[in-house]
């Protein structure tokens, strides 16, 4: 069976489905009640063949099946079920004479067996252990998919808020054009991520994406860094050097912190943008270029004293504004969980589950370092576990504590973020979302209208 894109694994607080298969009605009723009281969502079936269409590689539940049944017995069901997913936890119910058969079944892929007669506690314990195995299996699949996604072309712009939806739409509209672009956003908002996304989704994606932080290169070297030089162009220039512009030919040049570019170099950059040619230092030969320039800044260039007006207007053909994290707080839980999963796989440690109080703290913090600060916090949480959970509580008592939002605002943000996450998980399916959240349909629709949520954005 072809692999599907794994869904995000269920948390321990979400619905946990159990399929209970037995041809004897009174046994199904008694054990279904036992599992229902224990908090599981039980589907009882009299035939194993009825269960197969309900199974998939992403199904998050556990199957409990009798071995001896008319038609398809438990062993035949096991063989067919593990063809759907070899890691599906199947618990077999055996009579005394079936022990050897059950042991062989475990070797063939069954998770466990329970011998008749059994106590309710024994059934619940076996199902609990099977659920933990299933959760870890799906989580590992999801993590592997996340890592593959991170390594694949086209960086992910994560977020479900209207601001991020508009950002993705803008990138989509501009990606395959040749227009130079100015990206504006605070430190840590992901300006380079936007630039890379523009490049990877453009016709230039097979050519180089070249990044330069204009504030990190010494002033006396930036001309050589950008334009290259010929041998002997200056003291120490022993050989020819290809500059960043030339290296980006055919692709994209990303100039970060362009507000730090020296005034003299700004003049040269303006000429390159207008004429699309360069000269290496020490040469009179014009080199034509076919490249796109994406510049990024964290300040208002129009108000910057040291930035040329003519260069600003040349760059400002299209400006992409990246919202700070405090202006899209509803995305914080989704982003934090994403970074937890990536860090968990990187450091080979299980990602700790977030408690509601910790989510509230994340929502309340102003995040002056934006997404970069949030990602660092997620990595520390994976590395330090509960000891860092205490530090999360101290986030509101730092130097930016005056930026904390009120309790009613926290409650609304938390509620909105939960609805967004569940709509995302259920791919916009209202029935499944209202069931997962335990909300009547009208209540869910009222809250979606209140928060400006459209189910079509999550399909």
C-alpha cells in the first residue's frame, strides 16, 4: 500500500478509538461498556471483515479481536490488517486451547493476547499499553515526514492566521516574476525564509540562492564580496574571485540587513539593479547578469538617514511585510509544536506534551525575538523537559512583562488557537471538529464567525 502523508498524532486528551470484534453479542456489550467507561470510543463489530474498511495507516486506534469466529477468524483478520499497516496494534482474545496459536500470532505481528476469562482491568491495561505504542508509532512517522519536509525544496511558511495566509498568497503571486523585492520585518520574523521560498517556488530554483548579510561584512571587503575581483586588483588579491552577484547569476541574491550597506556600495548596487551588469574589481569588462535581488530590512528605509532615496525607490517595487509574532498569537501553539517535533527528532528525545497553562504562557509572552526566539524556546523545552517548563512561567516576568495581554484576551487566543489546530487536523471537516472539541454545531459556527475562521482555508 502506498504511504500517505502522516497526520499529526493524537494527544492523550483526544479521542482514542477501539474496535472490539466478537461474534457473541453479550461479550461485545460487556467489554464495550468496560472500555467506554475507561474513556475510549468503542466500535463493536460481530465480524472481522467489517473492521478492515475502517483501518488505515493513519488510523490512531487499537483493535481487540476474538480468535475463533465464523467466517474470517482472528488470525485471518490479523494477516489482512497488518498488510494495511504492519504496526497496527491488534490484541487477540484466546481460549485456553489457543495459547500456542496466540504466541505464534504475536510472532506474525499481533501486539498481545488476553486469555479467557479475563478481568476488566486486564483488558484496560492491555489497551492502554497498545495505545501508547500506537501513539509513538504515529508520532515517529510524523516526525520523519516533518524532517523530510524540512529538507525538501521550498521552506515552509507556517501559520493559519489571515496575515500568514496573505503572506503565502503574496509569495505565490510574486515567486515566478523577475521583480526585485524588499522584505520588511522585525528581527527573527523569518525574512530569509521568505526569500528562500520566493526562490524555491520560482523558475530560478535550479540555480543558486546566494545570501549575504550586509552588516556582517567589513566595509573594506564588501565591494570584493559583492562584485568579485581580478588577480592583483588590490594588495592580497592573489587570484580571481567570483563575487556574490556573479555567483547568483540565473538565481537569486538575498541581501539581508541592507540598511547596513555602506553609502558608496549603495551607488554601485543601484547601477547593478538598473543595468544588470557588473565589473569585477580590477577589470573593465562588463559582465551581464540575469538574477533577482531580494533585499531585507528591519527598519523603515525611507526614514533611514544613511540610505539613498533613489535606491529605496528602486528596491521598493514590491514590499513584503512579515508580521511580528505578537500580531499573530494564534499561530504560536502551532509553531511551537512544529519546532518541538523538529527538535525532538534532531536530539533524539521525546517532545514533552504542553499543558494548557504553558500554552497560555506562550500566548501571553510578547516574543520580542519573534519566531527565532520561539524556536529556541522549543529546543530548550525538548532538551531540558520539565525544568524548562518552570522557565516558561517566568517569561511574563521579564523586561517586556508590560506587554503581557489580559486574562480575557488569553482565554480568547487559547480558544481560537485550539479551534484552528483542530480545523487543521480535521482538514476543515466541521463534523469531526465539533466532535473532537465537544462543541455543538451552532456553538462551533458561532465561535468560527467570532474569530473570522473559514473552514475552506483548512482543507
